[in-house]
C-alpha cells in the first residue's frame, strides 16, 4: 500500500470515528496537556518516522475506542500526548537536512492526521496548529495530494460545527472539489456532510449535497459511495412520498365516510353516541358494555372524535341541531337523555 493511500485511509477512519458534530470531550479532561509536556529526541529521519507512525497509530486506536475515553489509559490526555508526539516528530523530519522528499511528504501527511485527530478533542490546542499547517502546505504545495488531505481535514472539522449553516458549507465543498478534483477525500467530505444533514432531518439539503458531490466526483472512486448513498436516499424519499400519498388517500376516504353518515352536513351541533362492541361470554352470564354520548360542534369535531375511537367501538349520529344557542341547548338535552337511558333512541 502506498503512503498516499495509507493517509487517505486514515482520513476516512478519522471522519467515520471522530466526535459527533460540535461534540467535544474537553470538559472531561482533568488537566491540559501542552507541547511542553512532550519530548521527542533528535534522531535520524527513519527513526523519527517510526516514532511518528507509532504515535499516529495510537491516536487512531484511541479515536476508535472513544466511548471508553473516560476510563484507564484511553483518555483525552493520552490522545493529546500522542498527537503532540506525532506532530513534533513530523516537524523534526521536515527540518532534518538528510530527510528525503518522500520522507517529508509522509511527515506532512502524518502531521495532518494527528493534528486532525487532536483537534476533535482539544480545538484550543490543535486547531490553530492544523490551520497553520494547511496554510504552509497551500503556499508551498498548492496542488499536492498532501495539501488536499490537509485541507479536507480542516474542512471536515468545519462541516461538523453546530453553528455553521449549509449555505456556508456548500461553497467550501465546491471550492475543494474545484481545487482538488482528483483527491479521494473529496467524495468522503460530501458524503459525510450529507449524513450530518440527514441526521438533522434536512433531507433536501442532503439530496443537494449528494447532487453536488456527484457532479464533482462521479467518475472518481469515491463517486460510487456518493451514488450508493444518494440512490438510497432517493429510494427512501420516494417510499416516504408514496406512503404519505396512501395515508392522505385513506384520510380523505375516512372523512368522506364520516360526512356521509352526517348526511353531508358540516355545521351545527351533532349528538354522537358510541359504544364498545363487546362480545357476550361463551357460556352466558352478565357482561358490561361501555358507552358514551357527546355533543360535538361542527363536522370537523365529529371527524376527530370518530378518529380517536378505539377500533372495537362503533358510533352513530343521534341528532343534529342548529348552529346557535338554542341548538346547543337542545343537543345537550338529548345527550343527557341518552346517557340517562343508557342507550340511543330507536330509529
């Protein structure tokens, strides 16, 4: 596996396993770890690379087990310490006179990943360092894959923030796609942000995010991820729309049936009697039937009342009266008479 692909895989892992949007474990940390608390001895580039890679692997392992961060050695403090270790080792490689260009590129990639992971748990300590790292790469290697990876990490943190509207994020994603059209991290950025929009209930925003992502990365390997997620969303939306249409049709049919039993009348006071359809005991004996009678104003009130009845209840219209005070009083009198006799009048 090439170092480029290794870095991309790390980026995918950290996106998938990092804190939730706006989440931070900083409140759990008993005390802040600073760069001064970490020491990395001077050494040859290959020895520093071993230290850097070990620290990076440890950071990723801690991120993968983030639910256990409050216990034992899996702590936010350990993430910060290992992230600083990896970043310091990377800086020493970048400044080493004997480091090759390949070693320096690898150091830049690993520095990006440890700062990205650290910023998810301590923005104060690591986000400014990541921003400075990105600025340096954009200045020195504006089109390099390494720079694209760093920009993607910084943008992913921006996408996760709670208070940033999508109107600000979409232009940033579009700018990344324009600047780094072949970078595999781009498709993951669009997919990750679409998932965040879906989680917040913004299906229209998620659909638009998938559309823009496919427009930029349809022919890239990550385009398959976007296309699959977009197709699943479209299928879910179509299923939801069909279900909503069925529910609307069923509701219209229900209302029509109730209105038909009201004689098509909409206004006035309706006296409605309802009772439980209780079955008598198989071997005879007494049994009780629950019933009720209500005065309801307007056909809409009758519809709502009937909708709320249990499935094993039936109802019938006892009478309808004019939509005035006299009608209201007459409806109440009839309702009281029905309740007193414990049955509706015979038709």
